[in-house]
C-alpha cells in the first residue's frame, strides 16, 4: 500500500531533522508510519520505545535492524534486579512486618484510628498503612518528582476532608519514605516491582544511545519516562499517539504529546485516515471527538464495510466499570455461554474478597473500600453518593461473594470464548468485528445551578476509545445521550 500524503509529510519532517509530534487517530497507521520513518534512513541508529512488551516484540520483528525496540522498563532493566523481582509474593501484612511499620511510627500496640467523612473512625492497622504507603511509592514512581511528597498519597472515598487527610499523611508518609530507602538498599526486605527500578533509572539521568528516539502510544506515558525522553538532547525525538485516547490519568499517565509540543516546540502532524473501519463508525468516532473539542477528525477506509446499529450477537461487549463487566459475564454464564474477561477476574475477585471482609466485620485495605467499616456502610454510600459503586453492591448482594468467585473460575480463554467482555480501559489497542457498548456508560447528571450536562473530558475520551474498537458492526445505543451534552469539563 502506498503511503498517504499525511505519512509522506511525517517522513519529510523527520528528514528535516526536527523533533516531531504525530497525532494519529484510532486505526490510522501510526506504527506503519514509524516504520516508514525508520526505513527512510537505515544508516541512523534509533530506539523505539513501546507501550508494552508485546508491542515491543512485534516491532522488533518488523522494524529494520538499525532500530532497537524496547519498553521503558526494558531500557531501565538490569539483571541485578532479578533476585528482588523474583521474591515470593509479599502481602501488605508481610511487608509491614518485614519493614517494622510500628517501629517506624514509634507506636506501641495498635496504630490509632483516624477520623473519616463517614462519621465512624477508621482503624488503621499496620497492614493498611503499609498498603497505602506502597501505593504512595508507586504513584511517586510514575511522576517526574525527585522526592516523595504529600501529593503522592492517594485519595480515598470517605477520607477526603482536611482532618482525615492530615491524620492519614502523618501515618503514611514516614512509612513511604522508609519503604523507598529499603527498596534502594541492596539488603532491603521489600519485594521490588518494575516501577521501582524504572524510577531508579530515571533518577540516574540516563542517556539512551542512538540518533533518534521514537515514542509510541505517547498519550499513555507516565511523567517519569517523559522526563527521561525529553532530556535526550543528543537525539531527534519523535512522539506518536492520540491525545483523544489518553485514558490512564488515574494511574499516573500524563499525555507526553502535549509535553513534547510545549517543551520542545515540536511541529504537530496528524494521521486521520483510519484503516480499521469504514465511514459509519468513523462518524461515530468523530461525534465524540467533536464533543471533547479535539481538533482531529477521522476518515473511514473505503474498502471496509461498516455499519452502526443493533448487534444481536456481538464478538465483544465493552463496559465502563469492572462491576458492569462482571454483570455481563454473569448474565452470559447464566445463559450457558463460554465467556472471556479481558485481563482475567483478578480485579473483581479482589473486590469480592474486600466485601467479604467487611461483611465479617473486618477491615480491608482495598483502595475502593478502605474507608468503610462495614458492608452496610458501603451500601449506604453507594445509594447516596456513587451510582457506579451501586452496581458492584447489587452484583455482590445478588450473587454473593462465593458466586462471584465461582464465576471467575468459569471464565474461558479468549480463543475458546463465544463472547469477550472487557472494560473500555482494557480494550485499548484491541479490535473486534462486532462490538456492543454496555449500558454502564451512563450520562452525566445536569448541573443543578446551570442545567448544563457537563461531561468530564476523560469520560469522553473513554467513549471514543470504546466505539473505535469495532471494525464491521458497532452497537453504541448505550451512548445515545452524547447528543445531550452541553459542556465539557476537565
């Protein structure tokens, strides 16, 4: 296939030696464009930085030999990390005991309870403090910040007020600092993760060898990796991605495309010709791009036959939440179908375990339920404050935690499944012939003061990702409310 005019423009801009940003819409050939760039100048050494290991391995097979294909973690990895990476699984309780949380905090006996917004003080066991401290370290590892600060401590439902937050910080920050000191000590007792050595590498101010650095899926790049790539002043830097698919802000990603434009003054090119689907699905994608005020618009591929409308037998159902995905799985299992859940049932299983603990009157360190002292408190909060949590509550109340656990064990592999169920987040980078959007993509409620229906921009981006997973047929009736959106917020 001959390059499109947009792809030719990208190759020409590379040839001018300029740092560059390429905004590539869903299915618009960003990987093939990077390969065109690499093949246009085989004498130069390049490093291609992929989003995950599978993409890096695939790229290594198709890029020319002059290109080294790695993930960010692959660039940072050293064999000396293996012993600590391969240690047995370490629970938060194990880590708290090994590190000596009570000793760090100077506590004799049990740690104190802290106030909550829910009215009932929260018992902060050393296990819970350790869990939050480890999550704090992870959040800091995703950032470009040189030191752990209060802003890296996660926020939790029920612990958002000033007094609960202050009490939480006093317990968590000293433990987080002690945890990082342990992780950087060769004799440390904590199990290392891949995020830990990536941060160590970034703090060492590394130089990536080669004449050019190609960053793929740049919209999902954490600040820690962006800062390293921006510092490679010896190399030509090219970032490719789709800002409208930036859906991982909640776990530390921060659109590197914008950073490259702002920090480098790099020219911004576009790839708008999609090769994944025809114009009817492109029109649905463009409706969301218009809603979130994105400048890009997609053109469907004339050789793809696509349609939008009811799909009775989809290949995939895409959901907004884990609870919605599990609800779909349970309904499919009840109907006797073989169903796969992308990413497995680990997330919903952990939620069920947490619910089980609360039902038994025990605390949990699960981030979504940590602030609650009982399952009834979760029910009350879900009913009054959080409709998405209400789906989870109903699911567990209807099927029981044992029923959820049994369903997870019945999941089929994707190859053997009649139906694939996924959250929209986990569907990123994937595609299916026939896709249905699940009803848990709910419309935002009107602002009580203005009456405007205000959509969070990240929610609009997530819907755009979902509708662009379909190649042939798309059933997006669940998203019909988009026409009622009157404003977009951050």
